[in-house]
């Protein structure tokens, strides 16, 4: 069971679902979005459920709105012959924007490359072995 429902998607897109086929497609995409989130962030029940519901619904709405703009076939013609490849894509990680990923998994701790706000001075005394200066400027041409 996904956090978002078909009704959430209808509210977000601003219209009712137009057919049974579209209803099944939305349910399928909602499941796919949740699987992607789970594969990246782990147990979805540990996430903020309101944020999860919002991200799932918005990702599906974005996919619906993009539906007609994606290439669904490619035709290559050579002389008198042609070859057409038709394809459909499922839910992909790119369907969830970086902003939505950030909502799902906000940064709360230090990052991998964090630095300390201060430092302690070194107590190590290094031995200094500077040779004495034996030449003068007049020794150089």
C-alpha cells in the first residue's frame, strides 16, 4: 500500500481520472515510485508520511504531464525500407526531482567532508638543524 492514493494524484493534477486504464496506470506508477524511494532510502515507514505522500503524488503527476512529450517511437529509414522501434518507460529515479529527494531525506548531521570548527595546536617540537652561514655576499660573483 502506497502512502499516496489515486485521489491524491487527482487532487494534485486538478482533474479526475478519465478511464480505468489511467487508474491502473496511476496505481502502477505510485507503486513504482515507492519502490524507488525504498531502494534508495530504506524502510518508507520511517519517513515522514505526509512528505512521502506529497512526493509520490507529485512524481506521478509529473510523469502524467510529461507523458505526451516523451519519445515513444523511433523510425529509421534507408532507401525504400524503414524500421520503427516503439517503447514505453517505467518509473525511473529521474522521475523524482532532487528537491523531492531532499524533502524525503533532509540533511541533519555532518557531511562526509565536514571540518571541525576549531583545532588544537601541535605540541611537537621538531628538531632544527640549520647549518651555520659561512659565506658572505662577496663570495658570490
